[in-house]
C-alpha cells in the first residue's frame, strides 16, 4: 500500500492556492508568496476604485492633501497585509527591526482617535489631528512603494483583468444601456473582470450617469 506524505501534499495544495512572485524591494527583486484577494477581502481593505476617470486625472495633477496621501498608504498597507503569505506582513517588520515601534505607534493612534472624539473644534483638535496624521504616515509608509505596488497589483488582479482600459465614455454608455435594460452597467461591457471589478464598474458608471443627467438638466434651463 502506498503511503502518503502529508507534508508533500500540503506543499502542493499551498502552491496551488498561492503564487510565488518577485516583488521589488528598494529596487532589489525578492521572492514572496502571495494570495489574490477576493471581493470581500478587497472591500475590507477600504473604499476605493481601480478606474481612473477624467476627473480623477485632473485631481491627480493637483497637490494631494495629507488625508489623501494617508488614505492611499493605508489602503496599500491593508492590501499588503491581507495578501502576503510568506513572509507575512508581520515577519517583514520583524526582519527590518521596526515591529515594536509599529505596535507602539498603532496603540498611540488609537489613543489619539479616542481623544479626538472627545475634543471639540478648535486649536487643540487641530493639533491632535495633525499629530494623528503624522503618526499614520509614519506607520503606513514604512514599506517601500515599489514593494507595496507589486503586492497590490497582484492581490487585486490588475494585470490579468481589463479594468485599467475602462474609460469614462464606456461607463456612461454602459449606464445608458443599463437604464434601458433595467440591469447593471457591468452587463454591457465585455472583458475580463473580477467580481470586485464589476462592482467597481457599476458604482462608477452610476456616478458618471448622475453627473451627466445633472449637466444636461442645467444646460436645458439656460
């Protein structure tokens, strides 16, 4: 009777479930095992879109606000933490020697949040908000940008889908068709899309359609 090596079986299962990729870390490619996130896991990382509209491109040319920088960094931090399998997010920080500081900063962030909830508008609250912003930037920008970009790209399945070719016109046309068909805009755009991508298309298409209707209504009134 053939014996089964449980460790070998588990290794094969793990290799099928996760992928080994090379992610640049300060310019040096390093092997990491990562998972591609499903819709629920992605949504748990924050409220964001992978679709760039014309308005998004205009906004990106302007100087970003601190809160926008924090939101971007926090999102990538959450995605990297959810996607990294080996080494884990925590193991990376242990290696670079910042794990104790991270825990201390996160604890301080929670304390500042509680303090903010009790503080009314004024100079004291503004000082607390600034301290909180600075601390959050310190925590969420420790990993190099090239590394988090590579992890995020794989975790969200960006390179294997058509989400980045979606345009504002495509979204508007799809929304118009969805109005006539009494269904969703994603049903009217053919391509490779994940469940998260389809939800993203639906949300952005309805927003653009609402803006289109508003502009047309204002034009008729003139």
